[in-house]
C-alpha cells in the first residue's frame, strides 16, 4: 500500500484514517467515557481545530456509497463484507455475503478473479475500466478501483473497492 498509515493528514495519509478519526469525533459524546478507547480521545485532545476540520471526510462523502470491502476466503472466493448503499442500489439488492465474482458475466469472471488475486496475493492496487449492464439493458461504463487492505493479522486478505461511473446519472441505474 502506498499510504502511510501513521499519517493523519496529507497526500500520503491513509484515506481510512479520516474515516476512523471522523467516526470518533462524531460519536464522542457516547464513546469518550469508555475506558477501553480512552487513548483515542487523548490523541483527539492533542489536535487543534484545524486538524480536526481537515480530518472530516467531507471530500469523500459522495464516494462512500459506492465503496465496498471484500474478504478472500478458501479457493479465492471473495464475498462482500461491506457494500455501500449506492453499489447495492446499482444491483438492486443487499450484497453482504454474496460473491463479488458472481456479479460478473461469465466471459469476464476470469479477468475479475485475476485482478482480485493480484490485489490480495501481490498487494498490487488495480484500476480497471468496466462495462456493466443496467436492468433495462443499457451499458453502464465506469472505473473499478481495487486496493489491498491488510486484515488484523497483517495479511492482505481483504480488498477495498470503489466503483465510479463515468457519468453521474448512471449511478441511479440498477444492474442485473
């Protein structure tokens, strides 16, 4: 991964850091008193207002609905662990637990599998142009970003993904 996980801000800061700190800032009233996460709020107390404002993920908020997380399982199976509401709406159903590869046309499944294996086995980010089909048989062209994401034990058994349509109105279409 090209990001520096210890950096909170800046071009090399991991984008997940903003989400992590923003979560704790938004839920501070409920969580601050919890002794198990007291260290988090000690770090927040050291931040000035400018740092706290810069952490807010406003710039990526519109993309979160089209972000998803996959987990590599036996035989390189990749079910959704999390799927944003936008990506679920595109497919017209909840995707958690469903196979990412089975959403692809049979003719494209091997290429999708190779991309996922490259991301998880070699920790190589991948960007692909893909063409999907809406429920009314119209093409849906977009970009698919797949990033290695280390699990709790440090291996890259997870994949963070994002789908970005080339036309914003395509996000409202439903895929089959």
